[in-house]
C-alpha cells in the first residue's frame, strides 16, 4: 500500500496562472524553503543540474522588459499580458539547467532531473495559498545573454509564483492510465 496522503498531495497539484494571483508577496525565506525541496530531486550521478535565477521586486520589471524586447512579433496584447502577469506575480524563477563540462550525462537526463526539481517546487505549493505554473514561451531560448548563462547552461522556462485567494481549482481531466499501461508477465 502506498501512503494515500502523498497521493492526495500529488493529485491536488495544479497550475495556478498569474491572472489568479492577487499581487501579494511571498517572503524570500519561503521561496528558499521551496527551492530546498526542489534541491532534493534525483539526478544521474548526482549531477544536480538545476539552478535558479529568481526575479522579484524591480527585478521582475527588468525580466519583463527583456522578454518584450526579445519577442519577435511585437504586439500590444502580448506586452500588456506580460506586464500584468509580472505585476501579479511575487517571484518569477528562471528554471535553468547546467551540464557538466565533460557532458558525462546525456542532456535529456539533465533536463529530466531539472523537471523533477520543478515538480518538487509545484508540490511544495499544494495546500497553501501559493500558486504557480511553468511557462515555456519561445523567447526563453534567447535569454542566455540576459541571464548570463554559459555555453553549457540553458533556461528551460519561467516558473511564476504568486499568492491566490481560494478559487475553485480547475478540473483538468487526465486520460485513463489503464489505456496506456501494458502489463508483461
Ligand atoms: C514543461 C512544461 C511547460 C509548460 N509550459 C506552459 C506554457 O508555456 N504555457 C502554459 O499555459 N502552460 C504551460 N505549462 C503548464 C501546463 O499547461 C499544465 O501543466 C497543464 O495544462 C496541466 O494542468 P495542471 O498543471 O493544472 O495539472 C507547462 C507545463 C510543463 C510541464
């Protein structure tokens, strides 16, 4: 038997989008606690490839301006959405991945390990007023200079975090896993 409390937490995890945030701030200590959970993710050869650049307060504005600048197709709607999303968010975490210099582990494994760290961020928010989601806009591939990333480093997305009032959680139906399981005995 597995621990049903763990199952409940996993099933309660949801994406909470910035438009649901109320603009309140999360303390940096809480963000650190969340990232300490992220840091317990597994990784092949314990490379721990994840690292994070955290934008908050006026830092958010700098990142928003850069994203707007880098967006190829200029649009007022996009610009307004980014500004509003950033204002409503408390912290925006750039999810980054670093491969070791000898590339001893395939890139997909390092990305997978980083994604597991992100799942821990997400799970850390369950049963709290903190919500968040992983955003992967096309401009993340162009943020290397702004984020001061080296050749062996990549930004895999932005994790928006903010405070939300108890709104009913979206129901996001999943496929029936039994249709995608094959038992081989
Ligand atoms: C790697 C990854 C990238 C994502 N990128 C985006 C994104 O760019 N825009 C978006 O609206 N949601 C994005 N999401 C969130 C998904 O839309 C969301 O997880 C999915 O709809 C299921 O909803 P749930 O997280 O509430 O279960 C991303 C999720 C993952 C795992």
